């Protein structure tokens, strides 16, 4: 009786233990399954070493071309002791072949900064096996990218603020100076200048408006000239051709001998001009000596006086008697000048 009770007790304890073990196994499998790891699929474990992992944690996904193929299984410090991190991750797709030169890149999979590993396939034909280590890199997250893009803007803003500060300091110095007392008058003068410019612009507008017809006629004349040139294009071509023929003819002429003769003629003219300036020869004496001019002037004066005397006293030269009446002598301008000359000479003698 006691043996039967003992067998029954052992059987129950074995069953309870077995159920507990199965429960733990199922719990472990369930938790891993919920984490995305399928223990019944073929898996390979790969590694990558990073200087920093930017918040990468266990169970973060591993993706190829945006499709989840595994997850991060462990993160530890590497055996080098330099602070680098060894990340272990699994790939569960049996059909996926990962080239050995592929790159395991950490990046932000969403706007909240959740990290994941993205496999960038390589080009080699050798494929990674269990326990191999891939190349690693860390992609800049959104915050860092935005910070990097805004860094130049921040610097420019700081420079702008500094420039505005300098301008404000300079303006303060200007307005605190005694010279600013003349600013109102300067602004008033500037205002008058602007008004004058506006009036000038208005006058120019009016002038253009008034002469619009003239401008139109001018443009019409220009069009007519252009049309005339177009109509006479053939004649213009003939003229140009004639000029071309003339230039060809001039080229054929002996220019050297012609220029030589012209130089000789200029030398002769220069010699003649020098002789004239020096008063040599009859023509030179006429140009340099004014005695002929003075003689001609005196002769002209005497002839004029003679004509005046003949007009006043014709009886001196022509003896004509009208009815036996004597002609009364009158003094001409020449007689008066001669008398004045004689009187001046006598006065000069008396003074001496």
C-alpha cells in the first residue's frame, strides 16, 4: 500500500516538474518570438565593432533593403579595451547571402530616434559565415543632421548680431557728438533736394510727352533711312566696289616717288618761306618793309587833298570865266593842313 502511494507521489511530482520546465521553455520561446526572434529558423550570428552605437539596444531590428531580417542579440565592450563596442546580431533568413564586405550601419529608423542596423550589401562574391565580423559605420541622426545644417546659419546669425551691435554703437557715438546739432538742417536740405529731383523728373516727363511726336518723326526718319539704305543696297555695293578698285589702283601707283617729289616740294616751299621772313627779294621786302605801305598811304592822302582842292577851287586848274565874274578862292582841306603844319613848326621854333 505504501509502495503504491509512493509511486503515485513520484508520478505527480514528475508531472509538475515537467510542466514547469515546459512552461519556462514556452515562456522563453514566447518572449523571444515576441521580440522577433524565431528559435526554430536557421540563424547565423554576425558581429560588428563600433566606436559608439548612438543608443542601439538589444532587440533592435536588422534590416536589408528596408526588410527586417534579424535583430541585435548582444552588446558588449570589445576585448581590445579601447572602449569600442562589440555588437552581435542575428540574421534569420536562410536564403539571404551577405557579402563579406557588406557594411553594418547604425541609423535612425524613425523620427523618434529609434536605432536599427542597416546592412549595405558589398560587391564581393565571398559571403559571411557564422561568427564573421562585418564593416561598421554610424549614420548621422536627424538631430545631428539638423544641427549640422543649422550651424552655418547660427554662425551667420552671430556675425549679423555682432554687426548690428557695431552699427548701434556707431550710431550712438554719432548722435552723441556735437556735430549732430546740424542734422536737422541737413535733413531739411536733403528734403529740398529730393523735391527738386522730383520736379526735375516731372519736367523731364513733360518734355518727353511734349516731344513725343518729334521722337516719333525721328524714328520714322530713321526707319526711312534704313529702308532707303536697303533699297540702295546694290548701289552701295557698287560704290564699295569702286572704292576697292580705287584702292587697288592706288596700291599700283608708285607712292614712293610721289612722296619723294612731295617732300622736295615742301622743302622748296620752306626755303621760299624762310627768304620771305628774312626780307630777301622783292616779295620779301614788300612783306617785311612797310615803307611801301606808308608811301601808298601818304599818296592816297595827297590825292584826296588834291581832289578836295579841285572841287573847291577848280579855277586854279581850269581857267573858265562865266560872264566875266571873278572866281573866289576857297581853302581846301589840304591847304588847311599845310597851314596847320606851318603854324606848329613856327610854334616849335619859338618854344626852343
